[in-house]
């Protein structure tokens, strides 16, 4: 049995966060790390009542109406988050807030604000600790689960526990965690947590038909919460591939990866999944190449068009001047016309060079996440659309963060400063990047 066994119980020390395995019936002890007293009541029943059956088509329509509306972090949490994780120097503060929030919720289960805060903080800490302290992750999840009351909150946590058990090949425990979920939820995040966790387990059991039945054959078939779209896409594509439909798998991946940040998300899901699954082994590379070509074309087309327009405009006076010389109508003051090919041509060549550079970055660069530090209009417009310069702090796997800029034709909407986007960066051009949106 692994640490995600449904028959075992893990809770965190309120003082230091150490994962402590404790009896299901409860009891008292002390933390082996910090010595703080530890007490737990009997393990509560955290299973979720099943919603009454309803017309599945109508239910999917109601779930679809909730899609595309990501939840924002609770007020005050932004200062704890860097690249969707908690930096090491903030972990002690996060643990203190988590413990205090859980304690308050245990005393007042109806405090929905505290429940939302506990769920968010649990997910942030899980994202930070996963793979480095798995017993603490398990304890965080079960500690939150026992304090939460709402079915949508419980179902999301049980989904994480089920997927953890799957990773340990403990399919019986995964079945138990999922058995306590509602397969007919009217809440999109809760329904998605069940669907994705069920598909995760079916993937481990090599049941591709069950995966497609749960997630749908195409992205549009079944609404999935934005936070789980990438996982669902990979599992769906892998199911097609396992059924011998590599072209269908590649199409599923490419369609999602062409969206902003989708490529990096898909690659992250594949990398973090058990290596023995060989997810999308035949389809991923083809989809990556296809998407890079799309991004490269999109990144270079605006600058290339702008450059050629200026280059041609600059050449027109030069052609006129050559014609005047050939017709013996040239006079010395006419040399002022050379200012146009020199100026416009220089701008055009510079823009064409930038387009080629962007194309090379998109085709051969490294994918990462870029946090927007600032936006500045460049003063250039193409077809009345302004060119905007984005100043970015880019995080790349296995490398220190870098600062670079990217340009894009767009009308800025809302406050984008602080937002994260998918980017491609190339060490050959360290000051430039290409955005995947």
C-alpha cells in the first residue's frame, strides 16, 4: 500500500506541517519533528451524496454554461503566489495560514469564504510540494477534506487523492476514493474532477474506450473545467492512439496546443505522468511540430507584412529617381528623394529581420511561462491594429528566469500586468521571445 491508500489516514501537524499517519478512530500523540501535541477526532465520512439522475444532454448543457469562467484567487493570496506556486521563503507563512483557516472552518463549517480559502491554499501548497514531500501532500489533502463540507470542495480533493493512488498503482484505493464522489454533479469543477480522475484510472488500466466514453471523443463533446483541460486533452489523445488512431490523437493534441499556453501545458502533463504509460508516444512530436509552425507563422506574419510594405514604399522613390536619370531629366536637388529608400527601406529591413528572428525562435526555441511586467505601445499599427510590446519575466525548466520582450498586434483589454502566458525563448536571441497566444 502507498501513502494514498484509502484505508490509511494522514493529517498534518498544525505547527510544522509534517504528515502524520494517525488511527482512523482518532487519538493523540506528538509531532516527531517539532514535538507539538497532535490530536484527531474519529475520521468523518467525507463521501458525497449522489445527485438524482437527470437527462444527460441537459446536464451537459448546464455544465457547459459554467465553462470558461476560471475562479480567481481569494483576496490576499496574490502575495503568496509566484508562477502558480509558493516560493520557499513563504511556505512557513502559508502553513500557518492553512492551519488557522482549517481550524476556523472546523469550528464553523458553514463559513464558505474560509472553505474557498482552504481549498485554494491546499492546491497551491500541493503544487509546490508535489514530488518533493508526498506524505505532506497527502496529509494536506486529507486534512482539508475532513474540514470541508460542500460537495464541490470535497469532490475536487477526492479526485486528487484518487489520482495519487493511481500513480502508486493502488487501483483499489482509487476506486474507493471515486466511489465517494458524485458522478452526476451539476457543478463543472466537481464533475470534471470525477471525469478526469476516472479517465486517469482507466488509462492506467489500459481501457481507452472507457476514457473516451468519460471525456468525449473531441474537446467539444464534454465540458471540462479550464484547470483540467490539459490533462483531459492528453488522456483523450492517448486513448485514440492506443486504439490505433494516431492521426486522430495528433489532431486532438494540435487543436488544444494551438491555444495560448496549450503546448506547454500538454508537455507538462505528459512529463509528469508515469513514464510506463508512454502517453501519446506516437502523436505528440507530430503535434508539437504542427503547432510550432502555426505559432511561427502567426508570430512573423505581422512584422513581415509591415516590413515589406515599408520596403516597397521606400523603393518607389528610388525607382522614380532612376527613371529621371535615365530620361536625362535629373537635377541635383532631386537627390533628396534618397531619404525615402534609406529611411523606409531601413525600417522595412529591420522589421523583416525581426519577423525571421521570431520565426526561428518559435520553430526552435524553448517553451516556458512568461509573467507580464509591462505593456508599451510601439507606435506602429497594421490595419489600424496597434503593435504592443510586452516586457516579460520568463521561467524556463532547468534554467534561471530571464527577462525578454515580445511584440503582438492587438488591442489591450483589461489589466494584463502580472498575468502569465505561454512563451517561446531562444538563447540565440536572449532579449526576444514569442508569445503562444
